[in-house]
C-alpha cells in the first residue's frame, strides 16, 4: 500500500523521473547519529545529481544496529532498490551479541567514510584536559561514566582501549549505552554522564558553539585543533568506518548497478561538501574488495573485544 | 524579543502568499487521506509524502510539509475514533473514549473536539515555543536517567485510572504488556530476550501491532462471534454532528490541561507523546463531573489527549531548534527536510538560519489553521463510514487493520502477531479484561527499564540517586501525593 501510494504520488508530481530508481534506505540507528547523517547526506547527494528519483528512509535503532540489520536481512530479500547503512559498530555488535544475523547475509556495496572518535565533556565539567579525565579514571574507574553508542560498538571499544593503555582494567569501565545521538547529546550537555564518546561529526556543532569541550580524538595527529590521544601520551588510534549494503540475494549485475550508483554519488560536489563539513575521511572501497575488507575487520574487531574482556 | 516577533512576522508574511497556501491545502488533503489508513501514523505519512516537496522552493515545501503533517495527525485521529485502530502510539489514549463516542452516535463531536483541541493546543504551544524555547531547554537538560525514571513511575501510577472495575483483571492486563515489552534485544547489554530465535522478534513487538490487534481485530472477532446479542452497539448518528454548547463547555478545560501536559513532555529529550496523552486521559477521568460516563464515550477523554498529543509534537521543536537534536521520528524527518536546503542542525540553528526556522514555525501554525478550515466540513462525510452495515463495516476494519500492520515493516511476522493479539483481544473482551493496560505496559515498561538501569549504572548501583536529586525526588513526592491524596480525602470526608 505504502509503495503504491508513493508510486502514484511520484508519478503525479514527477512524471519525468520515471527512469530513475526510487531507493528504500534502512538506517539501523535512531535519527541524529552518524549512520543517520551518512545515509541522509548520501541520499541528498544522489538526489542532487538526479541519480535517484526519491529515497525513503526507515530508522530502526538500537543494539549496535543489529535490530535494523535483522529487519533488513529479512524484509528486503532480493529487492535491488533496497540499501542499508552500516559499519564498524555493527561488526562489534554482532560479535558481542553472538547475533544470529550477520553481515555475510547482506550484499556489501561500498565502504564510504572513516571517522575519528572524539572524547567530550560538558562545558561546565571540572575535567579541563584529557589528563584530568585519565586521573579521575585511575583514581576510581567506576566513578567515570562514559556515554556512547551501543554496547560493544566503536565508542565502547575506544574507552576500553584507553583504559588498557593507562593501566586500568577495561572490565571496570563504567559504560552507559544510548540509542543514537538524540538521547546521548542531552545526557552529556546536562552532565548526566562524565564524558561522551562519539564520532567527530556527531558533536561538531556542539563543540563549535562552546556547549561541549573536546578533550581528545582518536586520529594519529591533531584534527580541527583537537589534540590526538597519541599526542597526549595515550597510545591508542581508532577509526570508525561506515559503508552501505544491498539486500540479500540480489544478482551480481544488480549489485554492480548499486556500486556504480554509490560511486557516482560520492563524486558529487554535494557529497564532497558533506565530508568537509563533518570531518569524514573518504575511503571508498567497492564490491568484492569491500567484502574482503569486512571479513578481515570482523576477525580484527572480534579479537579486540575479546582481549578487552568486555564480552559477557 | 521584538526581534523574535519580527522574524515570526516575516515568516507569516511569506507563508501566507496564495500559492503557498495552495500547497498547504494540497498537503493537508494528501496527509489526511494517507493518514486515515490504520497503522500509518504521521511520521510514516510524512516520510512517504516528503519526496513531493523536493520540487518546490523552501517556503512552499515547508508549508506543504506542515500541511501533510497536520493532515496526517488528523487522519490518524479519524481512524482511531471511527474504527478503533490507532495509527501510532500517541493516539492510543484517544481510542479509549473516542471510539465509544462514535458508537454512541457522537462521532461528529468527537472528531470536532479533536480537530479544534489540536488547533488550540498547537496555538498555545507555538506561542510558548516562540517565547520560551531557550529557557525551556535549560530545564530539559536537567532531566537525566534518574529523573526520567521518576517520570515513568509517575506515569505508572496514573494507570489505575484505566485498570477498569476489577483491579486484578487490570493488573493482569498490565503485566501481559510488561512481559511483551521485554521481548527483543536489550540495548544495555545487546543480549536477546524472549526472541525464541525468531529474528523478527529481535526488533521487539511494535506497539501499533499490539494496539490494532487488541482494539480493532479483537473487537471485530467479538462482534462476529456475538453479533446476535449485540443489537444495540452501533447507534445511528444522533443529534448534530457539530459540537453542542455543552460539548464546548466540557472540552475547553481538557484542551488547556492537555496542552499543559503535552508541551513540557515534548520539550524534554526522552519525553515523547505517550505519557502526556495517558496522563491527560487519567486527569480528565479524575476531574470529570460525570466520571461514570468514562468508558461510555466522554468527550473530555478525547479533548484532553488530542490536545496533549499536538502540544507534545510542537514541544519536540524545542530540542530540535535549540540543540539541533531530533527527539521523535517526525522531528527527524523534519530535519531531513531542512537539510535539503543546506541547513545544518545544531545549537547555532536559530542564529544562523533564523529565516527558515521562523518560516517553519509560521508554516506549522498555518498548516494547523488550514486543517481546521478543510476538515471541519469533511467531518460530515467521515461519520457516514459508520452508517455502513455492521458486517461490511467490520470486514472493512479487518482489511484495513491487516493492510496497516503489514505496511509497518512489510513483514509477515507482523501479520501473525497481529492476529495472535486479535485472538488475545477477543478472549480479553470475552472475559472482561481491559485491553488498554496491556498497551500501556508495552509502551512504558521498556522505557522505564532502560532509564532505571542507566541511572544505576551511572551511580554504580547506588539507589540514592532517585531521592537525592531534587527533580527526581520532587516527582516521586508528587507520585506519593497522587497515590495517597484520594484515600486521605475519603477518610476525611467520612470523619465529617
């Protein structure tokens, strides 16, 4: 019914657009977070270049994106116009949950971006520098609450890595999971958690306006005047990659069509402007190469999570 | 302040151009017709119709968007009242009295009080948003997990109002809902609960599927099974389809109280529309001069929740416009509409893009007015739905309920759960167990659990966070007063 209505209305208002596909995009996170920004900006880039006639979004958040993945893997089967956003957070979540659905069930299309992680506190926080926060963590690990995305995701992994690097048992880290940025940003701004962890872009506007203070980011060197963890004597580097997937069971030509569509979208000025604005590094990798990369990353991330001792 | 009013004025000036008004009318019409499909709530309708606005200039697109949004909200209320099949969790409270009114031949006044109440609430909430947004957001930020948990407990105490005549049956229903709410992946640990290896159940159970199953399917089955004994249920439209003087007198206070519940809850980031609509329902039931009418179609029970729903929707613009964070599905779609015009959400939105922001606020307001102008005359047509003979009407309800449930995720598992809940709803009706508490349990249970565990994680298991923080402590104190006051009042009266 929904599709019929959309079809009729699109026909009614955009008779010229009949040749372009209309995409259905699953965003397996609540609105406002990094996957949401990736998906909506990529869709806007596609529309700006008239590569697609319309994009219909479906936000389904929680549990490191595996809820959305389960729905996508089950409901989009064989649909050549269905895509899903995903990334490293999902790989970690699948490992941690021993999830019955995993990324081998969907069709990898392309890796899009990589983003460094940032550690922030509210402007009114007593922790002025990363050293202050680390000292508090060493004094009493449980007293420092870290608000981040789903349990076992990139944010959680980063906190564990920092704890291990400064000599604190990662299992003692007090990590609080939020469903997407919409709940996390107010929790940090209101001082309900000691520190917030997310991709640079998710807190960028808050940091720029002075409502949050960025203490460190997880890149190799300084980014946007924010010193890296390494520069502050904490030997941790972590990039959060994001990409796009197609439905299970689509044919190789259908997959290649999607790879081309996404590749074309990443070459638009609109997409390049998005990358610059949100501080994302372009790391395009398409089709078969992307699949290989995911297989390797699944092993790498599984090993990190196990060694951190956060797997329950 | 003057600057603010000036900016709003400019917004209105642009939005009121004839061509823009035309787009608004088109939006309202489309929104209403898509929104009336059961299971299709405003967020889904707006998402579906949003592509239509892409071709327009920003102002035209925004006002058409506002029209679609209000049309969809009203369309949802229409289905809820006429067919007892709510399209989203925010209209479940409306179903309780609204459908009873429709059955008593008063569908017209029910729809009218819903439309006018939404307009009144929208007007007041827009004024509050314009004047108070920066102040409100400072208070909203003080709400952390402990405070949210206190609010959830407060909401739970109001459930007593919908438990029905037998407390045991009411509680049974509530716990069925709480149990169903546990199904799915737990967000704090990522572990699956009560999913039985069915991937679709990892998503949890959709409250719309439960509500449509228990309300609409359950009722259709019941009517089918006992039709011969239920001669009196559907009365002919009696009296005017308009609100009488009496209806106005009974509606205006619930509208105001509903607004007072809805706006603050919408403004706090994890507030939502469900709690204020149920709080409003419970309050009206307690304050009504004729509480015995509740359960048979009391207009207060429609006027309050509908106003609360609309005020809460406007309230979600507070965090959206001041912090740049969307706190509801509809707000997120709104944001994506914004982003089509190169607008960057964030705390600087008001300063950097004030024209567009005020244009949006003005558009939303005008969308609300257009809705009223367009839909009040249409009420006469909508209520004719009820003149359809019962067998055909309920067959139609089943068809639309099924379509609606399937359109949510295009999943057959949803259809199966819909009919399992339909049978459950049939059994509950047969043995006089109220169905509303089950739906409330499914909505509030998971919210309360998440906030409770977050609060305890942050405090490292120290439960004192619930009574040492001023806001949480005050809310708990208020809860205690609400629980004890009626009992105390009864005792005092008896002594006299």
